[in-house]
C-alpha cells in the first residue's frame, strides 16, 4: 500500500539539495522564468531520474492528454496515479511535491498549521494578494519571510513583497492543496482574532489583585461575536485533527496561551490577546451550560460536538481561577479511544486472562489505581462496556460523568445539593443494580458503602489514587475498612500507567540497548525471550516526535487466600507485594520492560512512568 501523508503533518523544512536555498529560481530542463509548472515537464523529470519507466510515462501522458484541465499539475498527476518503478508504490501529492522541490532546488515544506504564527501571516500580505499569486506566508521574522508556493517558476511577486515588507523573501515548495486550504483558513483566523480584539478592546482586568471583580467587569468581549465563534471553531477543529486529548486555555500577564496535550506531552499552539481568550472561555462556558458570570470559583461542564469526520465527541470542561484570570481545560473523549478491546489497551496475555476472570465474578470490589491521566477511565469504560449486556443493570456514580454511554445508567454527584458518592451509592442500592461503578473512593463513608454494596451481592468497580496495586490494600485500611471485610469483598486491584508508543513508520532498531542493560533494569527478575528494541526517529506522521499514540502498562493483584491471610495480620507493603508476585502479579516496570523488548516503546518512557522494582 502506498504511504499516504496526513495534511496536518509537521511544519519542518526538509532541505533536498542543500541546507540553504542555493538556486531558488533556477529553471531546470529549460523551463522559462515566470512560467507555470507544467505536468509534461514534471513527467519528463520523473522519467529522466528513473522514477517511472517509458510504459508508465506513456500511460500517464495518454490519461492527461485526453482533456484540458485547470488543475495544478501536481494535483492532476496525483489523481491519475504515478507508480514508482523501484517498488510499485503510488506516489501521492506530498511525494510528488518533494520530488519537484528536489528538481527545482527549493526546500520542501510540509505545513503544520499549529506551527504557523497566524497573526503575523496576516500582516505580511493581504488574503487577496496571496490568493492571486497562490502563495502563503508561513514564517515571518524581523529579517525575512518564508513563503510557501506551488509554482517554483513564477517569481514576479517576490520583489513586490520584499519592497512592501522590507524583508528578504525565501521560497519553499509546498503541496498546492495545503496552500489553497490554509490560505483561506489562516487569513480568516487572523481576521477573526483582529475583529474580536477590536470589539472587546484591551484585556479585562485579570490581575490577582482584581480577580474577585472579574464577574462585575462589563468591558468583556461578547461571547456571541462572530469573530469569537470562528476562533473557537478553529480551536476545536485543529485539536481533533492533531489527536489532542486536552486543550488548555491559560491566561498570562500579557497574552493568553493555548496548548494541546498530544500523546501525553503539552505543545504550545497559539498566543492570543487576553481579551480574545476571555471571550473564547466565555463562549465555551456558554455552550457548556456553565455560569458565564461566575469566575471566582471552579466550575465543571460538558459539550458534545462532532469531529471533521462527523463522529460525535464529548468534551469535559473545567475552569479554575488563577492569578491572571480564568483558566480552562477541555478534556476530549473520542469514542474510538475511550472504548477499546483489552488487547488494544495494552494488556499482556497473562494479565488479560486474569482480568477477564475477575470481571466475570458475581460480586465483590475491583479497584483501578493510578495517577491522574493514567487511563483509568478508559480501562473502566472498556471493561463495563463488555459486561453491560441486556441481562444486567450497570449503574455508575461519577464526578463528573466522563463520557455519556447509553448502555449505562450514569449519575453525577452534586456536592452543592449534598449528593456525593456516599448518597449516590445509597440511592443505587435501591435501584436493583447488578454492577456498580463508583467514580472514586475518597473517604471512609464511600469506602464503607462500597463494601456494603459488594457484601449484598453486587459487583463494584471503583478507582483509588495509589502508586501501585498493593498500596490500595493499605489505603482502604487507612480509610477504616476492617481487614475481615477486605478479605470478604476485595477481588483484585489493577494499577496502570500510560507510555508513548513508538511510531511504526519511522522507528529504527536500537543497537545501543543490550539484553544486559534491560536485565539490570528488571532485576531481580530474569529476562528471557525475544529481544528487538527500537528507538524513536521522527517523521511527518508522528510530528517528528518518534512516538504516535499511547498504551497501558498494568500490574494486577488478585485477592488470593494467601494474600488474605497476610491482610488479617496487618502486614507491611513489602510482605503484600511479595505475596502478590507469588500469586502471579507482574510489576509495572516489568510489564514496561517486556514492551521495550518487543519494540513497542523505549526504556526511557518506561523508567519515567513506572515506580522502581522492590
């Protein structure tokens, strides 16, 4: 299959001839200056460099000569399909663009919309000028402007831009489809930000000293302003395109900052005038049915929308008053990522079998532990989705409801109405449940109610914040749950972490990592089996990070008879941990080391995410 590139790939310059643009306007093969690129000329280059043979060249020529077309020659050649002679791969438009860049001496650029300073792009030239000459400024500095073009031989606009901006113009070759798309989007966004800023004036008083007065300030930009609506739509669109799990809107002293969390790492996306940022937050709060005026205390909300593919996506909203204004975080719950099979979550076969056996038990407590953002919600929802059949009643009490699932009966706690986890559990007991999911065991009352629910014949799922699985036992005992009740109800504890997965398109074997090094990390465990470690490289598909997506690492403690005997004796964590290992528990770092040996992640990722072996 041909490798197809994503149009939202990384903004990186790939020098093809040299590190500098040595002959940006030279005309190979006798092409004239200020002449549009011709598909015949590109086809001649392909044949001359041995990319296609004479038969393929004749086929393409016959297809393209049947009728006149106003399409760009690269778009036209990509539509008819150019089969590379060496490996039979069909070249897409990105590959053709890179080839033409090599032939013309220009650097090839793949536009990443998140790496473009859109505000400065709008200042370099007008949208009418950019559309007329089919160019797009992608980087503006004090001395030069980098302009993307798909016509390497049309250069009469260069002098005009240099005179008007008093900067040197550097041309790079980019996909004509991207240029057309982003020209309209970038300039529209810049205009929306400018119009929003003009409507709202300067930043609202957002210093720490004036924070309590924010709700009374009437100079704020209207949340229903057309410019604000467009900027919010742009924000969500690019967040979905970039596979972001969280969107951060953060106020600063001078400007607001927008950041995306992608594969667990935060990326700065855009700097926004504070007046526009405050209006964006107000707009999102309005859509999330939150109190727009209240800015002095944290608020929660949710929004359901659709991604560019038309799929429903839920977003959980959270605001927090900070020193410079109101901060908002939107957590994105993509159904494709939230509900997964066990093998997709990252379970090893050993742990998957044991977990499947646990969730089939008729009653008891099953806990999932881990820090915030470790994937506990995904694991619980995926598990509950598997057991939620027509024959059982699955009910949840959450704070807040992470994602609406039609197969569950979901209830959100409301502390202002004195309706917490304890009250929710007490109410669920009268709702004839079979399986109960409690969002989190935070206090003694909730722990006691969960134990009572398990004793009365219900299967209870919940989360707990501990570093590993054995620590959950001591945590419940600290909350006041007697050891005999723990032995009667606790089925198992699943601790988990998330690590980034190596990009399958660009990862390369890691010759520096040896089995001895991995064995030292796994000590006192012994390493055996296949050993094929890989290291990150970086490509357009993974945004030059070397990683794409995340997977879970798990350690599963099962409540065996031997473990129950130790619990009755109030043992130390070391005793419980040793007994759990004897019963089949594999520690988190061991699970990570096995994934390193399989070539799925790196040792650095595992060491950073998991606690040390004891």
